C-alpha cells in the first residue's frame, strides 16, 4: 500500500507541477512577493524585514538589499536596471543585476505627494501626484517635466500604475481600470487581490495573489494561469511560477495551455455536424437496380480485387435485375 501511495503522489506531482525548484523553504516562508526574470533568477521581497534578495535557479543567493522603509518592485524584466518605488520615502531606486544601487530619484523637492510611479524606460517616469491630482511625465535624466495631465481619479487602495500607448492603466486590490490621458474611462473590470501589471510587447497582464490575467483590449480579462492554493504567482516569457506550501514550482507555458485545452470539451467537427444534419433531414431512399449493381461492384472490389472479374459482375448483375423485375 505504501508503494502504491508513493506512486500516486509522484503521478500527481508530475501532472500538477512541471518542476519543483530547489529553493530553501525558509527563504520562501515569509515572502511577501516574488518576481522572476527571463534568465530564471528569482527575486524575493520580505515585507517583515524589508529585505529584497535575488537567487539563481539553483537557489544560490546573488545579491540582497536591506531596506529601511517598504518599497514596491515594479518589474525585473530588465535585470540590469530594476526599479523600486517607495511611497513612504517619496523616491525611486534603480538597482543592477547584483542589487547594487545605481541611481536614486528623489521626488520630494520637485513634486507634491507621489502616490504611484511607473518607470517607462531608463529616462522617463510617470508620476501620480495625489496633492495636485495630476499625471506627470517626468524625464529624470534631464530633470524636467515633459507633460502634465489633470487626473482626478480615486487613488485609494492603488497597487500599480502603467502607461502605454496613450492609455493609463490603474490597478487596485479589487479593480483594473483603463483611462485615456484625458481621464476618459474606457474599461473597468473587477479583480481579486490585484498586485501589479506586467507588459509583454502589446499584451497587458495583471498579476494577482494566485492568478495571471490577460487584458483583452476594451472587452474582458482572461485568466491564463491560476491556482487557488498558491500563495504567490508570477511568470516570465517561458514559464509560470508559484509558491505553494513554502515550495516553489515551475510550469511551462505549453503545459499550462495543454492543461487548459484538456479541461475544455472538444467541439464537434463541422464536417461531422453536416453529416449528422444531412442524415437527420434526408430519409433513406430505395436504391434502383442500377444503383444496387454499382454498390455491389464496389463491395466486391473493396473486399478482394481479384474477384472483380467480368464473369462475377455478370452473375451479380443478372441477380439484381431479376430482383428488380420481381
């Protein structure tokens, strides 16, 4: 019985988890957030001690930062320049691949109270100024404001901000909203435990506590990965990742797609549907003697081509004609 139980456990793990990564459970125990770059490196943020650590896929620590106030990690898609924003400190930091600080941008001297910041690239930052209710496009390299837009939206419970192609994406714990730069709402959808945005080329994704959602422009949000038992989930361009029961699991994108397709019923092929409709609409017709002869010939040829001699056809044709006369 123990052997059977072990086999069932192994089969379950092979189906549900593509791969268990060798990261110490103590490193994951108090994790508040996790991010994964495209090289498979993991970034663990612990809010309890305000630490931010980076590990490779084998669990070896690459770098670690001890922070004095809470910071929000925006993205690790460019591991050479990782942006972190602190509402408490009113600043944004950029760190390199070893988590060494390479630049700091202080907002206190130039703006009011910045509720959220989004680093668009290595030169520009979008800022939501709560005191002036404006969305500001700021070039921190040249220290000048490029644009400023009135943006009198509710900033309560906001978790992330993204600006892309003249659209403003605002994420809260319970909603995802899309606006134009003129503060015209073009989309809104309920979200459970929304954490941050992730942009992959033109695709806008939303990471929640235990799912990954994709935004279908101005239509809907589609769940592309989820696990109700997961504590934290994330993805890179190749895989989905999740922390569950203080263990780290990796799922390939293809395996996740196969699992989703297997859970959906296979549609009936159009050709089969047409055949069923035709058979239901048309009753069986009585074959004529000539049609019977042709059918008999096809049956003989399919069974044994050697029997399809002229004599055999003549005999069968005479039998069918006699039956037709009767």
